[in-house]
C-alpha cells in the first residue's frame, strides 16, 4: 500500500529545531539582560573577540548557525501536499485510490451496523502498514463499552478491507460520552 503526501519530521530535524530554539532563547535572555544593565554578556563577548583565533571560531559558529537557519527556513516554507487518498492498487493499467472521504463513509456505514453506537466521528491516517483509524464514539449507556468497542472495531475493519480494499493497521476507539435514548 502506498500513501500520498504524508510528511513526517525526522528525529534529526526535531533535534536541530530544539537546539536552535535553545540558542534563540539564550540570545533573547542575553539581550534582555544587557538592556536591564547587566554588562557581563558584553564583557564576555569583548573578551572572546579580542584574539584573532577566537574571532575566527565565533565567525565559523555564526556561519554554521546561518546555514542551519537557512535550511530550516526553506524546510519550513516548503508546503506538504495534503493526504486525500490512499493508493490500494498500482499496475500497468493505472492506479486505484480510495479517498479519505470515501474511507470515512465506509466507516460511518459500519458504525451504523453496530448496536449501541449513537454517534461516530472517524479520523483516517494513511501510513505504510495500512490505515490507522481513530474513532471518537458516543455509546448508549446500557451497552458494555469493551464489547461494543470490539464489535465496532471488527465491523470497521471488515468493511474497510472488503468494501474499500484497504489494509487496516489499527483501530483506536475513544468513547467520549454516553447518551440516554433509544437503543439501536
């Protein structure tokens, strides 16, 4: 199964962002301290730049930070395409995809078949192992929650696999609240 358009931030990217944010926080703190009359940061900066070797090292650090900032800027401005379909088959004749909206319609149909489910709000997340489905559900209070949730998971999995041709990686159910009313 292939998914379209999902972009995840790698661990290295998150680490660079974290370190860069720490440096910006330290710089902001130093600027605030200087504006309040604390001259130690300025004295330290003057001492560091007093020898040519230290000046070169500081310049190299500045260039490295500028390069990192440039790449972070380009990475941040890059738009990621929306995930709106999951490719279920790709062959010589072409490609067969199921839209996220169609997958949600299949899930809603499956939810209506399970007794005890009052309302259902699905979220479909494509990933390499198949789709991950998150269901925010509202159950009738006189139904057993674990049993109803398991029936709902089975119905959703079967419908997505049989009707939509999708592989299902996992189905998570969150019961938001219980509502009294007519049983179904």
